[in-house]
C-alpha cells in the first residue's frame, strides 16, 4: 500500500481543526507535520502547543519531520505528543545511529531525511535501522517550491540500495509533489508521497487527495 501524506504546513491555520478534519475524512493515510527551528532551516513553523491540538483532532498516522538542530533533545516530547513516525535530518545528526535507535526505543518508526545535495550513498551503514528515508525534493524550509528533477534518479538509487541490503525501508518524497509527478515518483520506488500546497491550496482538497491516490503507480521499476 502506498501512502499520501498531506503536509499541514500549507493549511489555513485560522481553521486548523477543520483542515485536520478534512484530512481525517480523506483518502490520505498519514498527516505530515513540518517542525522548523529557524536554525537548520531559514524558517520557523509550529511547535508543541499546536501538536497537542493536532494529536487531539487527527485520526491519521502522524508523520513528524524534524528540521531542527540536535533533534535528539526533543524525541521524548514528540513521542508524547503522538508522533508515530519521527524523521530526523542526516545533516543534523552527529550520532545518527544512536538517534535512530532512540526513536525506535520510543516505539516510533525512525526516518532519515536527506537534503537535495546529500547523496543516498551516505546511508549504507544505517539503512537497516531506518523504517523510512525521506528524500527532500526541494530545499527544506518552505512549502510551495518547485520540484527538483534529480529526485527521480535518487529515488531509483535508493530503491536499488534497499533491495540489495534487503531492508524494509519506505521511501518518502517531500516537496513539490503534484498530480504531474506522482506517477513517475511512485514508479521509481516512492512509497510515501507528501503534498502540501497541491492539496491545501486547492478549492477541492478531498478530490485532490483522491486524484493523487489514483495516480499512484504500483508497477515495479
Ligand atoms: C519543506 C517541507 C515540506 C513542505 C511540502 O521544508 O518539509 O513537507 O511542507 O510542501 P509542498 O508540497 O507545498 O512543497
Ligand atoms: Zn516535510
């Protein structure tokens, strides 16, 4: 089963509860939550009090994407606030092996995100600990950016690595995902497709989520 994960960053925060309820009613499987600290990325998004409300109203798997330095300081807190998947950036973790282990010890799925400039080859010695690898298809920090085409190549490389190393890792694509690129991305090996602006800025988000889901390709590459 492949997964659509709307990114709440693009939602209207003036009506957050309705936006979460829209996702609850939709064909989406996960809800993607972007946590930004203004240090690792040039933007600050939202934090604990907002997550508390999201946990209260959402019925979906909470996919927490930490774009923060020293993420290990907050793992317990994110788990307490309902995170099912916790993804940390490769670029922020000096002791990535330990951090992944800590996430798993909390009972969460552990994810590693890679910036567009970071090659998938850096993952070879930790892939067995990663339930998910998030390939950033834009530079992290903002929604609504243009999809970076090199992501297709990285997705195929990562899929090959996962097959060779026989791990159960899911591939997530984050940034600029829309109805035009979702088929090719899933064909290349993507399992989880994050979409922010394409869903929330549409007049008909429920139909858009359905459209994305219908365009997912299940063929092997
Ligand atoms: C970017 C975030 C993404 C973003 C996706 O830093 O990690 O999750 O919200 O938004 P769109 O789909 O609008 O590019
Ligand atoms: Zn994200």
